[in-house]
C-alpha cells in the first residue's frame, strides 16, 4: 500500500523511497519492540511512513542524525497510539462479553 502512495508523490518521490529503504528495518524493529505484535506490524509500518510523508519538507532540512531520531520518535508515537487503541477495544469487548442480556429479556416479559 505504501508503494502506491509513494508513487503518487511528484517531487519528493525519490526522497521518500530512500527514506523507506533506509529506515524500514529500524521502523519494523521499533514497532515490534513496543507492540510485540506481528499480525499488525505491516499496517503500523505503513501508518508510520504515512505520518512521515506529511513531514517531508521538514525531514529534507535535517542533517546528520536528526532524520533517524525523527523517524524513531514518529514510529514510537504510532506504536503507543496503537497500544492505547487496543486497550480501549479490549475493555469494550470485555464489557460486552460480560453482559448477560438474557436477564433483561426475562424482565421485559413480566
């Protein structure tokens, strides 16, 4: 999916492709070290690079180690947001699973 989005970029396509090639491994490792989730890792990688695409002009001004730090920071943010979202989903699922609607149905009949 990310390849299709990069292909739509005009002037910044080469920069984004280099960024993707150079940082894919680091992004993958960072996401896994935070989430410990293999099933959603590719989606999270795409999300991280989509966030980075919004900041191409900023990334192009960085020198030396700053792009690496920015990529890691963005990746960590995406991963932490994923964990927070999963916790909310799990709480809702737990609440729904523990609801016993049969009691409510019997109360309606009386």
